[in-house]
């Protein structure tokens, strides 16, 4: 992947500015995904490794009879693997007719945020993060990176 910033549609950026977000943590970084992007939230699941899959594809899991591709968000974002023994959660989203599970460290709460707290990606945001981010929301004590779930899943389909 090059070092240029991906273009965002006005619709995606507008959706990131205001609305409800499922908050999650990846390596101590607070992230948010639009509520309408989330199909399900799962606790730790048994994941079957897929031979020859790229490293960010953790494998597949069974969700009520459907096979779901599990994407390790830490690896996708260029972060170190989760420490051994840490229980991880999955945020399930749909792209086309396929289900995907984003493996995250923790899922917290749903926040409703006003557009006034939203900003474009800061220039200091690493390109690996900016590739999958629509922008950030400045909260009282933290910065929440708004993930572009569609982009994360679209790139998974290219693998």
C-alpha cells in the first residue's frame, strides 16, 4: 500500500461526524465504529486458522451456522499481537453478503456524539491508522479514532 491518504466520500465523513458509535479498544487506543455497521458483538470465540491466509486474517469462526472471517485488527493496524492469554472480543459486521469479525481487545459502550467533537485525521496519525480512519472525536480525556469499517472489510476482500 502506498503512503497517500485514501479518499473518503462526503457521506462517510458526514456519518463519522455525528451519531452513535460502538466503542472498542485496540492496544489501549479508543476506537469507534458506527452503530449501523455492527451486526453482533461476541465474546471470545474458537477460531480456525485458514492455511495461506495473510497474517491479519486470524481465521474463521462459526456464528449460528454461518462461517465468519475473523480479522485481527491489531495486525491490520500494524500493532503487536495481543499478549498471550488475553481474551479478545469480536465486532461482527457485514460487507456485501459476507460476515466479518473484527478481533478487538475490548468492547465498551455505545456513545452518541455531536458533530462538534469530530475532526479530520490529525497529521500525526500514522498512515496505517489513517488508512482505516474517517477522523477522530475529541472526548474529555481521550481521542477516539473513528474506524471506517467498510474500508477495513473491503481491503480484507482483496486478500
